[in-house]
C-alpha cells in the first residue's frame, strides 16, 4: 500500500505512540485476533451464525441437522405486493384526524394498521441455503475481522475458508484436505414445505408458505447447481453454485441474481462466469482482503475495556459487511435474513422511525462516509416515490418518507403514528446534514443536502396549522412509541419528539441556505422556525413527552430527548440552563430504570450519557448492551438474553440498529464535534488511563488522531481534508504544549486557520 508523506507521518506517529504505552502497534491500526469471533463449534441457530457480507450479498455460516450450512441472502430480494388498503379513498392524514377527533379511531386501526400484522407481504424474503455433509467433529470456527474471512477446522484435519467478496457480487468457499466426499447441496427456502414452528406474527415471523409462491426449479449438471424461484408478480431470482475438485481441495463460487423484477425482465440470467481454480480463488481473496485492509485503515481505536473494544470492532465489521457496494440501506437484518422457515422479524423492512437512523450513527466520526452514502443514494433514488406518498397521504407539496417502507420506498403500514409519522423526513434530514458537515463537500451540499432539507421544510409548512396566537403546530403529533398504538398515542399538542425535529429542520435549512449564499431563503426559514413553540420542560424531571405528559415510567424509546441527542438543540455547551435540563432528564431516565428497555435503549443511553460527559455511565450502559442484549455472534437480540432483570423483554428478535448505535456511543466517549468545536476524550471513565484513536473524523472534515497516556493527553495530530477554521478545546488544560501551526487562544479554545492538506501536531 502506498502512503503519501503526510499520511506516513500520521502512521509513524501512532506506531511510536502505541509502543510508548506498551501496546501492540498492529492492534492499534487493525483489529487483532483477540477481536475475532472464535468458537469450538458451529452455531445451531441461524441468528447465532457467523455473518459474512458485502452490503448486497450475505451469508450466515452455521450447522443445521448435522450439516454445515450457508444461509444465502441478497438485499434486494423483496416481495413488493402492495400493502392492503393504501389505495383507499380515505387513506389520508385528514381522515385519520377526523376519526381520532370523533372517537372512531378503531376504524383507522382496522383500515391501515391491521394489514401489517395480518398479511405476509410486502416483505424481505430469504434466498436459500448451501449445505455440506461433513462427517467429522468441528474443532474451531473463527471469523477474521481483519480479512472478512471465516475459517472452520475439523478434527480430521479438513479446513474451510469462505468469504463474500467485498467488491464483487459473489461468494467463495474452499475446502482443503478433504476426507471422503464433500459436495454442495442447494436447499430452497420452504415456500411449499411445512418447516416452521412457534408463533406466527410480525415479530417472530410469518410462515413462508403464506406468500403463495409456486415451487422453485432446482437444476443440476456436472459441477453446477442452480435454483430459480418465482415470487410475487413475476419477480424471479436465481442462486447459482459451481465448484471444482482438484485432489483434496474443493473450490466453489456462488451468486444470487435477480433475473426478473416486478416491472421488467431485461436482467440477464447466467451462472457464475469465473474459471474456478486455486489461482482464481487466491486472486479474488487478495482483492477482498485489500478492500478490508483499506476499510480498517479508515479508523481504529484502543481502549482498556476489552468488552467494549471487541464489541466496537465487531460492529465496525458488521457495518462494513452490511452497507455500501450499491446496496440499499441497512434494513432491520440487512443481508442476514432469517433462515428458519419464516419471514424475518418485522418483515426485515426499513423502519425509518428510528432503526435506519440509528444504524448510520457511527458512520461519520468513524470516517466511513463512503458507506453512509448508501443511505443517501437510496433516498435520492426514491425521491419520486416519497413525493407521491406525501402528496397522496398528507396532501401537501414537499417530501416526507414512510416510517416503515419497502425496498422500493413504498409505505407498508403498521402503527401509523410512526409508520406514517409526520416528521420522519426531518429525522432523515439529519443524515443529509451530517454527511455535509463531515465531508464539507459543496457539490453534495448544493445538489442533495439543501434540496432535501428545503423540500422537508416546504412539506412541514404546508402540513402545519397556525393557531390564534401565531404558534404553528402539527394537526396531530406523536412520540415513538409512547402509548403504543392506542388513540392516546396521538397528541393534540406538539410532542418534544416532533417539535425538536421540526425546530432543528428549519434552523439547519436556514444554515445551509446561508452557506449557499441564499440570504432571502435563509431569512424565510429562520422566520418559519420561530413560529413553532418551545420544547416542554418540567422543572424537576427535565424534558417531557409533551405538555402535561412527563416521563413517568420506563420506556424503550428516548424519543422525548432527541432535541438533546442526537440533534444538539439542547446541549451542555449552551450554558447552565441546558446543563440542568439535560441532567434532570437523565436523572429521570435512571430513576424509572430499564424494565421496559430493549437492547438499543442501552446503546442509545450510552450515547446520551457520553454526550453529557458521563464516561462511567456511558461505559456501564454500553457494557450492559454488549453482555446482556447480544447473542454470541454479537447480533443484537432486543431482549435481555441473560434473564438477569435488565429488562422484562427477554425475547430475541434480531435487528441491527442497537449494534450500530453501540459503536456510535463508544465514539461519542472518545471524540465530539457537534457543538462547533473538537472535544477530545470528553467522556472517559477515570480508570481509563491509556486510550488512543486514529483517523476519527469531525464536523468540518478534519481527521483526528490522539493518544492519552497515564490519564493525560500526550499528542494530537489533525489533518485538514478541506480548508477551514479549526476550533479545538485545549486538550492540555493549563499545561504547556507545543503546536506545529500558529493559533489564537480564545478562552478554552485554540483556533487554527488550516489549508487543505495541513497536518497540525499538538504535543506536551
């Protein structure tokens, strides 16, 4: 790998710094082997399997009925049948408001909520599985994070290497030192066979047979197998597997092709075209490994809590395996759809009322802007769908996004306070804003970020009402998922959830208009933002759900405090008033406890406490998540798997947002920049004496590397990827330090004018 001189200086600095504090330099730059998943046996359930993926393709490696099993998946395998009743003449917000006001809300629930629970589609669907009959006992199963590679070793000396190619739509496997006959068998999903068990509902998954698919076609010839499955409305996909046996080595390749969509049939159908050999396998593996080496070089951390550090690296691995590569955004299970004879939990959909948002939280400060653009690209592609939905349901111009949507962006229904939530697009706008602030890409700002925020602002203006006092509000407001799906879940006054998102949206739309030299538009959006009311705050308990609705019982959602985290409208940097509001709000969360938390609640709590500079509290919440709400392969399972009372939820539907919110929480402990300045190590527990990170990214597009030795910051290196003003809170406090570039001191702040490519070094 070739380094320029500046990048080489950063790397050499961190090699030196890490050696100074007695740690392995390579562990600082890459995940070490002690971060790998390592087991003495294969998992026997799909949700504890070894996960492999590249954003579009995925595989789970486990054992079923005594056979090695690869559960295969592709992100765009979707049953896109229309959601029932969404073409009804009464499907609009005004009708919902009328039914709610007239105490006839049951009609709404029957019309628009029930189909999500009742009907099997639309839904993400599984592809199928590969199995191998290995007549030997497993000795070792290992996922190498550094290479995105799974190895299995048997007691008879046989080994398997397998990976999903990081940049090509194919998976590879290689068995070495084969004993006996080892050949792949392709297993279709049980669309026509009874193989499911247990409950049948959206959480545990509905039986695949309910989709009503015709029987698929299994084709075999020589060293090739294919399986072709037709789904709803002619949608058809095909799995292809081919292999070659050379001595005691079996090398194989698989792919999944969409050969007909619901609307056309121009996509080609073909088996893998690779010429399979040891050379082709090694060539593919080298390209794959290099992709992962580049990925890990983007950011690394070293913290003394081995549980949090290992979980962070596992989350970064899953984030790389579940995003990018031209794939749609990270859905509830991404490329690891359930392989249990059922549809995935909650139909594997895109929950844009929380889950997609939390899934992308770690992308920005972990310097993964290429991965996060997958979310933006999908939103841009489906803009016409979202605008049509907004026009039909809300009867306005502008743009809103369904809170629960399909791969194609269409609404799916469910609890409509959230699945048709009125501020979904405002929360999604936060990701456009972060993509701009962390990249400072002016083309992105002018062509994507500002147009999105502007369209959301237009929609919010038109959907809102102006009361007799000149205060603007939504006709109905909600706060996920307070009062669940009852009529009480709608508020006639603005909730802090909706109001925080609305006030943030108008403020940032004005900010971006100013950045683009559009002063008249900036003034317009500023004025509009002032027309909305103020957040409701209780003097003793802090932020409430809404006026007269305090937080007075444990709840899985922290929707009432989005104005604090992640939006930063209320922030400790604003002064004592905000500090007290934040502390009271967190004290109230702690007072009522975690009995109704899901796993992601602890991950979010870790972020909240880190944003409040409580390192000990943040680490505790994140450790509870890692140790009690994750399965052995690190998948977030929603309920308390330890059954030790951290939550009354003890079920195990697997979703990913908690995993990625966890990673963001660790990053919040190490570095913050949301308040307009860089704050190093803002939430470090007092017993974390040796801490370091490399190449974390901040707002303003600065790349920061720093280490802390014996509880004190020793050295900082910052690269300016664009020209700009850098404000950093003095990390050395009152101690003397050296700076490689002149600065101005303003109170606690050090202010630097940096040009693109400048490398700033601060040291004691």
